[in-house]
């Protein structure tokens, strides 16, 4: 991803392009972040539901590492 800001030596940032372009891209990045968080929460809920039904053999190692793995034993 191309940076839209430049880090200043004394701290802070300045826009390398039109500030309105920066705001537009920041807004899209925030929308993407929100969508990813919502999808992660949906997936976690689905995995918890499967775990409650005894379908834990389908849980990924990555998911188990992020949660309390002992509840899947």
C-alpha cells in the first residue's frame, strides 16, 4: 500500500497528497477494518455454536490458539 503520509523527524505526520484524498482513503480503510472485525465476530460465534454441538474437530488450530482452547477438549 502506498503511504499517503510522511512521518516528520520532530514527530507527527504530513500529507504527501491532497488532504481530502487522505481522508477518503482513511474512511475506506476504516470501513474495511469494521467489516473485518464484524466478520471475525460472526465467525467466532459460528465456531462457538459448533463447539457447543460437539463439532470441535473442525476448529482450526489458529482459532483455538486465540480462544480458551480448554473448552474444546
